[in-house]
C-alpha cells in the first residue's frame, strides 16, 4: 500500500507539473509570437522607471498574505504559515484551470483530510467576497469610464446591468444564506443538492462578523491589486491621470472576472479585454500586451511555481484521505 501511494503521489505531481509546463509554454509561445513585445519590456527596464516595478513586486506577497488571512478567518485555528502554503498550492492548480476552479482542489493538498470540507467552505466564502468587491468597484469604474468618454458602448450596458443585479442579489444572499434553503425547497431541489448539505450547514454557522471581515479583506486585497496595476502603468510611462487609470483598471477586472477563461489562452483573452478598455485612451497595443504579460508573470506565475514546491513536499494521497 505504501509503495502504491508513493507512485500515485508521484503521478499526481507529474501531472500537475505537466499542466504547469503546458500553460507556461503556451504563454511564452504567445509572448514570443507578438512582434516587439520582448523588446518593449526590455526597453522599459532600461528607461529608469524600475522603482515602479520594484514597488509592484514588493506588494505581490502582501496580496497573497491578505488572501491567506481571509481564508484563515473562515477556516479557523491554523498556523498562518500553513494557511499561506495552502494559498500558494491553490494558485498552482488555479493557474492551470478555467476561471481558477482548481484553487479549491489545490487548497485541499496541504491540510488534514478531516478538514477538507472546511477548506472548501473557506475558499467558497472567500471567493464570493472577492467577487462582490470586484463587481462593486467594477460597476463604479465602468459607469464613470463611460461618462468620461461621453457615451456608453452598447457592449457595456448588459455588463453593467448584469453585474449590478448579481451584486445586490449576491450581497443579500451572502449575509442571508438561509434564503437559499427557501429557494431549494420551493423548486424541489433537495434531493439533487443533498450531498452539499454539510457545506451549507457549515456556511450557516459562520458569524456575520466573520463574513464582514472577509468582505473587508476582499476589498483591501482588491485595492492592493489595483495599486499594483497602477504601478505597472507608471513603469511603462503611460500618460494617464490616476482617476482615469482607476476607472480603466476596475473596468478591466470586472470584465475579466465574468469570463471562464481556459488557462492556455488567458493572456490572449486578458490582452483583448485590456485592448478594449485602454484603446479608449489611445494607448499603444504593444504596451498594453506587455503590461498584461508582466502582471501575469509576477502576480500569478511566480507564486504558482512556489506553490508547486509546496505540493512537491506534500503527501497528496494522505492529505486527501486515501491512505498513508
């Protein structure tokens, strides 16, 4: 059994490594396929604006520290270092799955099997809180961005309306989870959702003060990421006033969060969304794609590689409860 577990562990780790390499290969292939992209980034390193990028890099670990605190506030008693490792492991699987759904599985790999359900609940609540922050700031940014250019693009109207609807409904359900039980009962869905009852009951037990803490940490993390994005804008010496930059960044993050992006085209898709928004400001296409690649590389790829080191040192079969 020990030998079998050892080989299963090795197989899972090799599969994760394979997917990580596949995603990295595709992103680098896309990066090299964009003529002048590499030269643009190299030129910016030589431009004397390096301190802006240093600030971005310094804030990167704080971004994930806030995420660890948010997850830990719901999960409960656990050393912070363990919570931080859990977050890094989650990033490794999130980066290779559409819309980061692998984050749930990644965060199961570093905790005891009997607490797996707590990790799923903590990740779900944290994800909802983060989405609410993204939607709120994104709607605000998109509305002001439309007013700035004295028009509302027809493609923005359904985004704003749908996002506003999701925000108010989501915020109400977030603090009043029992309303879901009423909906489930009304539509006779109990038998289909029975296997999720344990998670539902656990969410019901979460205090509203904890939910508020998660929401506040989500907002702080969001604002930190927006600050990082702005520092990259300054690194590329883009002539956009801070308020306009804020409107553009929040609009981009709102649209990105609504798309289930396959990992191997995420940079391309993110680049297209950025081109849509920053194109309104007349920013050079090459600079926009360079910013997108740099943000992805530092904020996601590097933590994902660190997370894989955490996974390598983990007995995956044991943490998933399938033997020792």
